[in-house]
């Protein structure tokens, strides 16, 4: 097959193989005696635990929110945004590298432009289950301003605020002090003398 032809990755995990549907996952309401709850029909149908279905349905919700409906696939840039819902913060370069290695590890070729790789929902769920094996590596392979942007995008929101505060706070304090001295002439010689005596 050519490098641009998309192939389906065969999941290694029984839970994904049995419980993931290409279109949707339907979990029926509780069955059993009135006032009691038993295993859902979805769990019985696929032979999995309800805890497994919780993860898969949550992954499905995120996939549908970020994926391109017309292609039924999700790109690395969309995967990076989806991973943030799982408190995983990676740079665009890290995600492209991780997804491409994952695809090649499962016997599929990747296009020359690896940012064009797409995963189906089944592939995306299998990738989430093994993400810890693929997220290691350099944050970016770019230098200069592009590298700074990639490093910034790999931070969590709290780290972003902390880094911005570390840079902006000294600048703001410096601007306030500079503005104070620039305004001193407006107070005249008397005000300037009082100020000098105050700091003497």
C-alpha cells in the first residue's frame, strides 16, 4: 500500500477490540428488579466491565468533539487538544512524533508529512491506552521563536500562567518605577526636592 493510504490499526487490547464501535457505543439502561441496578446491557453484550465502558464512552465523547466528522478521523493537532482533556500536555512536535511511531509500530506506513496522519476512533482509543510509551522525547525539534512556542504549548495552564508571571511581573514593576520618575517633573522643583529628601 502507498504511504498516503490509510489502514486500520488492529488493537492489541481485548477491551478495545470487543467494546469499541466505529460509529457509536450504546449503553442501555439498567435491568433487573425494580429499585435495583444490575450490569448494563452494553457491558453484557461486549463481555466487558462497566468501568471499561466508562473510559471508552468518555474517549468517544472527546473524539467526536475534536475529530473531523466528514473523515471520521482525528489528526495530530486535534489529538493534542484531545489529550489536554486527559491532563496530558504535549507540544505539536511531540504529538506528531508519538502518533507516527504508534502507527508504524502497528504495521502501517505514515505519509511523508507526518502531521497528516489520521486515527480512527478505534485507533485513537488504543493510542490512549499506550500513550505513556510514546510521549517521551524532545518537546520540539525547532529552534528560535518556533521552539519557544512549542515549549509553551507543552505546558499545563497553571505552568503557562506561572511562566508568564515570572516574565511579566518584573517588567510591570520596572514600568511602574519608570513611569513614576517620568512624572516627577510635573510636580515642579518643590515636589522633586521633597522626593529627593524622602529617599536621602
